[in-house]
């Protein structure tokens, strides 16, 4: 302990920032050297998710430790709370967060099947934390009262979301994990400053017409996962987009596809609704899902329009086996430019050895003049006999096109 006490305050504070706040405060009993050091810790974590019956004791501990904290800036203030916690306590803590210049505020309400009602966050959340950079909310309800100015961001309704996001003029990162009962049918995201957008929908959505309207011309990262047939309206192209992960089941994904043509890394699991005239002139890495019945059409469209593609990966990424009839392989009359000039790496995850898969592998090996590495990973359930047959077939392909130095 003496050796640790000799470390400089800056290093000790970094060590203390890793610990739960209740353990940090306990260090004041170690010696005079530690008596007030805990009051300068810039990261506070309060956990009452176990719904301790002595909630009053927990509440008083939070009040006192927040009041005594003298750190110039609190980098992270995190609350993990059970249903016993009330909005009155949270209101007091949010005001304390404002005085402590909190940069990141995390409020997570742990719900249980027997929960009586959701915890409502106070109106002061909109106006108190003017130094806030990051806000993370989970299982909490916001009051629909943003008539006055808002300093930053389950939602009460569509219009509330519009007003909330419009009050965030410098918002750069937005993560939305939707739930079945979030009461927002159309999620409008009109944020010119936005650089990163993550939209993950529920497995089931109650409203018949629901979806997203996106206007984010500065976007660099897009991650969309929605299997509820939501609609997507894209109001502006995304010329700065670098990476996109698009896993959706809507009937018209061409709106998204046509707006991300500047992307460099792309993951696709969509129906074959390809926008005419799209050219992925910057695309270097493509991961394409094989679960949709028309994935072959989509593959050939993207290969044709991606002249600089270097890495290609196949993987079935979601859902049970599709019962609809699968496509038959029809070899294209023209070889995509990327196969003969840039494609270097091919990987197939969960390879089953179906006729369509074998035809695609043979086509790529036959025309991939620049290929350096090929990796085939069969399904885990594949028997040793089936794997042996796959190896013989793949070895035959590799020998037939001897210029391909693949590792299969």
C-alpha cells in the first residue's frame, strides 16, 4: 500500500476511475494520503439495479458523494437504477451533474417482468446539462415538454422526436435501439451535423406504417438493422459515407442503396431492388448475405458497379432457411471489371456446397485474375464426409484454374 501511495495523483485517479464509486469512497479510510483523493475522481458509477430494500441509504450515499466531489470536470456519470428510484431523486442528481460539468451522462433503468410502471425522467434533463457531450438512456421515459430551449437529447411521439433532434445543432453520433412500445411510428432524423447513425429496430412492430426519414448529408457511418418491413425515405445523398451496414427487409431498399454510392466498406442483406445507374466507385470491401432468395442478382449488380473492389465475403447473417424457391445461377455475359483487375480476397462463411454456391465459386476462380487468398468455412453442422466431398470439389476448381494461388 505504501508503494501505491507514492504514485502521483494523476495515476491514482486513473486507477480509482476504474472502480465502482462505493469502493472509491471507501479508500478514504486507508490513510491521510487517501482521505480526500476520492473527491477528485472524474468517473462516478452508481449501481442500485438489484433493488436493495434500503434504497434510502443508497440515495443518501449518491447525494453526499456528488455534493463532495471536487473534480473540475466529471468525464462520466453513470446511474444503473431499479424501479424503486423516483424521478425526484434523478432530478436532484441531474442538477448536481450540471454543477459538476458532466461530459457523459448514462441513465439505465433495469426493468423486470413485475415492474409496476416505467421511470419518468425529469424535465430538467433538457436544460441543465449544458456541458454534456454524450447522453445514453435505456428503458426511461422522457416527458413531452420541450417547448422551451433544449440543451441536448422511449419517446412520447413523432413530433417530440422532431423537436428534440432539431434542438441538437452539433449532434454527431446517434444510436437508436427501437422497442415495440416506443410510440413513434415515423422516426425523423434531420440532422445536418450527424456523422454516425445506428438504427436497430425490434423484431415486431405494432404500427402498420412505420419507418425512418433520414436527412444527414455529413454521415460517415450508417448501421441499419430492421426486419419489420419499415420504410426508408432518404432526403439527401451521403457523399462522405465510408462504411455502411444495411440489413433490412423492406420492399424498396433502393433509396438507401442509391444514397451511399461513395461507401468504401459495405455489408448488404436486402432484397434485390437495385437502383439503376448506381456506381460504387470507392467500394473496397463487400460483405453480402445469402439469405435472401435473390442474392445472386444483387451480387452481380454490385460486382458490376464496383471497379475497385478488393475483398469479397459471403455469409448468411440472419433468420431461418428461406422456404421460397432459390434462384438458378445464370452466368453473366460480361465479367465484372473488379474480378479481372482488383479483387484479391474471397471468403465464404457457412458454406453449404449448394449448386448455386459452387457455380459462384467456380465463376470467381475462373475470372479472378488478381486473387491471392480464398477461404471457405462450412457450416458447423457439416459432417466429416460432407466436408471431404467439399474439399475434393474445391480442389478441383483450384486445379482447373491453376493461376489462382488460393488457400482453401
